[in-house]
C-alpha cells in the first residue's frame, strides 16, 4: 500500500546493536531498535509494513509456533513475544509478554506490563490492562490511531538515525502524525 508523505524504505532499518537471524520476513518501513533480538531459528517470524520493535524486545519461535505481526504494530521496549499472532495497528506496551498461540485482534492496545498467556484470544480494538496476576479486557476501548501515529514517528526516527539527526519532534509534526494515522485506520477498516 502506498502512503503519501511517509517514509517508505523497502529494506528494514536494523539498528547496528540489534540481532536478527533465521526465517525472517519484513514488510516495508520496518524498524528494529538497539538490543532487540529477532530469533527465527526454528520457525518463521513475519513483520508487516511499518512495524517497529523497540529496544531490548525479544521475538522467538518454537518448531510449532511461528510469529506473525500485522502492519502498523508497535512493540514497546522490553517486550517478550513468543510464537503468537498479533494483528494490525496493535500496541504491545512496555514490558509485556505475549506467549505461544495467543492472538491479539486488530487495533488492540496491550498496556505496559501485561502477561498474555498462551492460547489467549484478545478481541479487536480491545484495551487490555494488568489486573494483579491476570489481565482485564475492555472491548472497543482501544485507540489504534495513537498506535499508528507511533509507528509513523518510528519510521521518521529510522530516517533521522541514518542522517545522524537527534532532535525532538515539534507539536505540529506530532499532530500531523495523528492526522495521518486517523486516515490510515479508516483505510484499514479497523
């Protein structure tokens, strides 16, 4: 899909301090950040367009459970993903764990520190929050446009890194990312 005024690099941006190997498949404008490990030595790991895997996150599979992550998904810092399916425009918050055969529906937001146990099915557009040693699911409460805006920001950060540019985004740029994200969510039908 062609998006106007967005970074659109074909090869993934893989930070020099990230590790990726094995049966990997990356969409366009994917970014992998420092300390991230994408280890597809026993099964496939497929990342859709504009996915970002942030610092120190780990993706791994076993022989029976591949990983599939849909377009416009943001995987926060220190996340563990193992053999599961994550939809489009999903936020997996900082420090969360998503285990084998779990499925997270399109447009969902997994808050920081959640444990999504193996086999758990999260409905589309759900907000998921920690609840003691479990989780609480609020169907229809997620705001996927904020997730997509974060993916747009990370695509721009990839370009900035390659140009050695390290400055904050302006409020105008941030507002533009959200505006673009709302259009993308409409196109995706999420």
